[in-house]
């Protein structure tokens, strides 16, 4: 008995899987915390 692969359906399924993984990565990502000198910023606005 021959087996046929449904390539289009497989591609669509993989797209959904990849989108789900990407969404989870974006939701769990944390922004980079940088040390900001507030006084230095205030001085730059005075100029």
C-alpha cells in the first residue's frame, strides 16, 4: 500500500507550531535592564 505525504497540510501545521513557539518566546522575553543615571539625563536637558 502506497503512502502519500500531504505536503501542503504539513507546511500549514508547521507554520502554526512555529507561530506558537515564537509567541511563547516573545511573551517570556525580558527587556534588558540598563543602569540609567538620572542626574546626567537632567543635565543634558538643561543644555
